[in-house]
C-alpha cells in the first residue's frame, strides 16, 4: 500500500503538467480558429473588425472571468469576483497588450483613442468608487454598472451601422457557414483550455508550497486571462490589430460592467480595502496605455516594454507584501 501511495503521489505532478500543456494547446489552437472565424464574419457582414473585437471576441475570451466570478457569487464566495476581475484587467493591459505590442506595433483607431479607452477609464473610476463608498458593491451598484453596459452595447451597434466595412476587391472570399462553425468551435476550446490550465497550474503551485494569495493574484488571474493572451497575440501576429486592441479594451469593459454587474445583482459583494490598491493599478494601466496612443494613434514596441515593466514592478510588490 505504501509503495502504491508513493507512486500515485509522484505521478500526480506529472499528470498536472500534462493537463497544463493540454490546456495551452487548446488555447493556442482555439484562439487561432476563433480569430479567423470572427474576422470572417466581420468581413462577410461588413462589420468593422474593431466592433467584432469589442463584442464577440471580448465576451468569448472573458467567459472564464464570468464563470469564475458569477459562480463565486452564487456559492457565497463573492470576494473572488472582484479579485478575479481586477487581477485579470491588470494582466490584460500590462502583460497581454504589452506582450502583443512588443511583438508587433499596433495601430489604434481614432474611435478607440477618443471613445472606448476614455470610457474604460471612466468605469475604472466609477466601479471602485461604488464599492469604496460603503464597502459593498450592492444590487443598486450592479444596476448602475448594467446601465453603463447597455449604453456601451448601444454605442457599438450604432457605430457598426454607421461604418460598414465592405470586403476588399482582392480579399479571399468568406464562406459564412465555415466562419460561424470556426467561431463556435473556438469558444469552447478556449474556455476548456483555460479551465484546464488554471486547475493544473494551481495544483502544481500548491505542490510546491505557494500560498493561496499568491496563486489568486498570479496564476488564477493569468489563467482566466489566457484566452485574451493567445487571442490578442494571434490577432497581432496575423495583422488583425483591431481585434488585438479591441479584445483587450472590450474584455476589460465586459469584466467590469457585465461580470461585476451581474455578480453584484446576484449577491452584494464586499469591497475590501485592499481592493483599492489593485483598482488604482488597473486604472493607471489603462491611462498609461491611452497616453501612449494619443499622439500618433499607435502603440509602439517601447510602449509594450513599458507596460511589461510596470507589471514586473507590480508583481514584485505583491510578492514582497
């Protein structure tokens, strides 16, 4: 019995590493399929790729955050909702957008600089203020966030109608049913891959004696942001820059307005004082990104390295503190 137990104990970390690798494979391939499908749909219906990035891609890749946060609210572990969203939003901008920009400079549309980014900055202030006032993000606060969310969706649909993007003359013909199937297949691959990666990475971390706090702020935040990572880097590599930047901005907006809004409607969420620091970092991250794009509507490689450097500083702080 002792020999069997020892062998099983030794085998568990190996199994978790296998599951982690499998999760990454599903994420990489799923993101590749999903971006291609979403781009095809955008071209077929004359919808700007930016709008696809800010809606379908953003919501699809935010599914892990939504699942974790809403499940936490339903199970009574409401604190995980805010921690997960803030951690993911910080990771999305500083690591994912930083990495994508370091790989290839990203052109940013004027509407993103003038409207979407300032809107994200606004709600990045409103959301923590709602929680800091009385220490709770309650149902009324959730309703306020949902009003912002509906207004955001309305703006996107109006923009899509005003600025249709017809297929280029030399562009490859899009087979609609194939693009839809690719999009549908890509979403569960991304979500399931993320789920595998988070669970296995957390198990590995515990095996090596890492604290739950460290796991939550790093591995879980990274895990639920893995879809954004692979989707944005893949989009940037393929030249679909609008999806790369739109995915990050849209995901962060979706995380705050839909995920926190819905979670707080289910059950009031305690807004602990230590969330204020993370909220300030999330706010500062998007402000820095916005300032880098104001002049020439472009995120250059130096901006990508700046964002990555900011995350290194943030990571060092949470490890020390």
